């Protein structure tokens, strides 16, 4: 009886696994069909690449620190393979029916607003006539604007540097919160369990308004795009950002996006591929670009 019971259990488990496998395959097929339909209706595949700190010091290399040489190799790879950088403004115009996108667009983003982005990435992009978005932490920008300190290892971009980068046309400025890039009280923009929806809405609105106001008063165009600190957000977050006039949000989920004309929502919760060190340019882009790894 024991063996018979065990045999039945094994057979049931096998049947369950087969059923789940069939469901997964069906879901993937349906997802592929949806993607194909969106592309047929004029949708465009958009990979988004996420960078953070750029440093020459190899001892600092890691998941969020890349060398200038590796960044240069990445930019050359993109150009040599026909990719053209796009801006948030161009993406907004596309979904609003006011412009077109290149055949192979790519969005390059830098999170946090480190001074070393100015020191190394700025010239590499400018030399290639490429653009990127740098999403800044308002509190850090204010701090280093006041102190005037500039250090590749630890300082952040001042408002003056951001104005220069924006006016050059090389960088657009994004919002990465005023002071929510912290996980000691909450993780980024996450709603705390103890908060009511109204309390959460006020907290997030106040923080975003503070950052937007500071950037505008510093001579910068108020950002249209919000990069979630740590990629964290709650059920209410997207609605709040849309109500405040944002047109795009950036997550840390590794996936390709499809941007569709006439569909403003296709610019929200964009997936991005984080670029770590310790991986060749080719290997990274085989994962991050559509069709490169096939």
C-alpha cells in the first residue's frame, strides 16, 4: 500500500508539473502574441540601460560602479550596432503623436547624480552625439551646490553642473526623489504599513514637490521622468506621479519595453537593465538588447 500510495503521489506530482508547464508555455505564447500585436500597431521596442557611478579605480568596481573604459566600449557597441539614443522628451512626443523614434532606439540612464557622471560620461556621450538621462537626488544636489565640493569618489552633481549638462543637450534631468533614497525608514517610495493612503500621498507629494521646485528654481527644466529609488513603489505611487504631471517612471526590472503611439501608459514602469562591472560589453548587451543574444 505504501508503494502504491507513493506511486500515485509521484504520478500526481508529475501531472501537476506538466500542467503548470503547459500553463506557463501558454502564457508565454499569449505574451508573445501581445508583443507582436503591439509591434504591428506601430509599437517600438525600447531597451533602457541603467548606469550609476563611473570610476577609474578598479578597486571600486562592482554592481553599481563601472569604469570609463567599459562605458566607452558600451557606447561604441550601441552605435556600431545601429542603436540611437533617445530622450524622455522624444518618447513623450512619440506617444503623443508628435514625432517618430529611430528604428533602434535606446534610452541611457544614470541614477543618483554622481559628480563622476559629469567627469567621465559627459564627454564620452558628447563626442558621440549621444544623449542620456541623469536622475538626481534633490537633497544631494542641494548639499553639493552649497558646499561646492567636487570629488569623483563621493560627491554629487551641483545645480550649476546640471544646468551645463542640460543646456548642452547631452543630458536630460530626471527626478530620483528629494530625500527618499534611503532604506532606514522606508525602502525608497514604499508606503509604510502604518501609513494611511492619505498620509502616504502627502509624504510622497511633498517630497516630489520639494525636488521639482528646487530644480526649477535652479534653472533646470522640471523633470518629466521619475526613477524609483531602489526600484521600489507601492500600489498608489503611480497614480500620484501621474496626477503630478509626470509622463514616465523607471523601475529596476530587467526587461525590454514596448512604447506605443497613442498610449501614454506605455512610458510608465519602464524596465531597465543595470550595467555592472565584471561583464564584457558583448555579454551584457546580449541580455539587454532585443535579438542580440539570439
